[in-house]
C-alpha cells in the first residue's frame, strides 16, 4: 500500500463519523435470505446496455445459477439514468429492501459509503484483489473500507489517425513534449492532433492530473485533504494553455457536432480520450475512405512514467443490509471476471486478462488488437488517485473551462475551481477538511 493510499484510508473513521447527520441505520433486508429448504438468493441491480450482439446479463447469470445451485442470483436491469438509480438505492436502503448488489459509478462510491448506503466487505474482498488492476480496485475503496469490486474502467489513452500521421511525418507521441511538437507540426498543415473539450473538463482533466502523478484527495487525523493544483495539474494546465495560445488544438465540445465533423473531414487526427470511447468513436467513419485508419496508443508520459488516470467506470457494490455478503462477493468476483461477456457489453473490463477484440473494432482500427491495448492502459491506472464525497459537484470545472477558448479563463483557472469547489462541497456535507 502506498503512502498516499494509507493517508486516504486513515480518514475513513473520521469521514463516516462526521457524516453521521446523513447516516442510515444498518438495516436488515429480506434480500439474500436463506432457509433450510432452499438456496441463498442474491439480487443484482445493473445498468448494462444488453444491446444487440451483446451477451445478455441474464445469460451470464443463468450460467452462474446452473453451476452454483446453493447461491441463486436474480439480475434486474435499471433503465433510468444513473442518478435516478442512486436515488432508488438510497430509498430502498432506508426502507430495508435494497438489492444486495448494485452497479455504481466510481465517483459516487465515497459519498454513498459515508451516507451509510454501502457495506464494508474488506474481509471478503481481499481474496479477490489480485483479479483486478490495482487502480480499478482502489476505486471501490473508501479509507480502509472496500465496498465491492470493480467492473469496468475508463483509463485515458491516445487515439490517432495513423494514415494522416504518416503523411505529416509525425511520430506517435510518447511524451507531452512529443505531443506538443506533433501539435505544432500538424497545426501548420491545418490539422489538430488533440482537441480541448470543455464539456469533459471534470473527468478528463482530473484523469490527466492523475496521469501526471497527482492524487487530489487524501486525509490526516484532522480530516480530508484536497490538492487539485499540485505539480501534475500545473503541468497539464501549462501543456493545454500552450496549445490554446498557439491555436494548435481544436477547442470544441466533445459531445457537440463540431467534434464529429472535425473527425470526418480529417482536420482532427488525434484525441486524448477515455478507453470506453473506442466502442463508438469511429462509427461516423464507417464506409468512408478513413475507415480503418485510426489506431490506439498508450497515453503519452505526462511526467510520471507509464501511468494513466480514470475517466469514468463503475463497480458492483454490496448494499447496506445484504445478509450474505460473502456469497454476494463470490458471485461479484465471478461475474466481473467474465471478461469476454462483459467486453461484449462495450465495457473496458477491470479484471485482469485480455478479452477478444470484436470484428467491428478490428475493422475500425485497421486490425489492431484494441482490447489488448486497453487492458494495458487499465493496468497503468494511478492506484493512488481516488475520489472524495461530492466529486460530482466539480462539474463547475466545465463551466470555467468553457471560457478557455474565448480567453476569459485559463486552463489553470479550471484547477483552481476544482480546489475551491471540492473544499466547499466537503464542508457543506459536514465533513472535516484539513487546512
């Protein structure tokens, strides 16, 4: 366990105690009930897409149930938004009838735990830790507590148009300096090797800070610590500010039409993005001359070696009141290590191992073994970068980022916004913040 991880974990008791105003009783539910005449029953609530061509969750669970007659699992798909599912889970825990297992986003884990919604299953989880990348496993921890197991990850990687790179004589960047050099060369030819995307600032820039070696949240005996303006964040800010100032990056919303248009007309030939984007990033190029031209590389070295940061992802947590946490975790580990099945759902699987790359990805990425590349990235996640309660409130970073292109804000201002917002949010939640 690293020094910074120990710091985060030392705060667990302080954090939970300080949050007692929101605490929920450790209620007992009917879920997972066992009897002398029947098997233990576990219910699992998820948001996996179960789309066409995917291995259905029901089929995966049926295989478990056939092989494990003493532990029977019922999986239910929640069709609403992730935020609606969190509200449902909180209501169900209060009522004492929550599902035993539920899919939760990593950024939601700390707040759900200190609100008393999740069980601490550290003892049960320990035997499964080696089945997952250390960075993904850390996302399911709050202090010394472990609340479940990781399911999918969103490490940052680098996407690039190999054909256009070759035309311009650009090397695939392995460092920020090389990416800066590529950006200058490409801009002179009217191309961009990266886009600055204000609407993704929260997850995207925090992940880059993690890739640069930062850990934003920690703890002392006096409470949570927050440092979103460390050396890594400063390096990230300087890199992007240089590209913005020199008009060497496309400044556009990630989820706006301009991004896709730039991809289609080959003005955008590179992208720092989350691994899960590989499943759909190139869909608009299908059937065009650019089909099969793109590749994926590891994120360039942001100054901390072969390290990347988390942009999204989720795990399967054990909800408060689950009567059979050991059996729930046995299924949890089995389910989340069915890597080919989960990969078919479009996930970048957190479990160790390499799923089979789909025919679609092979076609879109010119035969590259995409999922092998993404598995490497997942293994390179910064294990010391974890979230704090209220992390979602840092969407104010996106608001600040929207002014970067117009010159009304700097990239460094975004990290300042993160600092002030994170501290204010923790204080608003009644959690101690170490000064």
